[in-house]
């Protein structure tokens, strides 16, 4: 039995694979063409190269840098 591939979700297509009990389980979130298991190394084809947390990390670093700069100026 096959699992649905590429069903559109909130963040893009969702891919699933059948586990040992033939239940459909989600692939790793960075899989772009389906998978054979739950891990990133189980993905078929290419994976997303950039983490989705990167923009958040950059924003936190910018705000932290501005805060630090203001503290230094006020001293």
C-alpha cells in the first residue's frame, strides 16, 4: 500500500512513507521528493539546504547587536 505524496500543507507539500506496520508516517520536514524513512538521510532526491530557523536567528542577532550598541553608548 502506498502513502499520499506531496499533499499540500501549511508550509508546502507533505510527504509520507509506510512504516513496518503499513501506517503512513511523515517524512523529515526538509524532504522535497518523498522518503523511505523518517530521517533526513532517508529523503529521496534533494533536501532543503537552508534551515527554516535561519531568518529567526539572524533577526535575534540583529536585535541583540542593537541592544548591545545602545548599552555601550549609554555608558
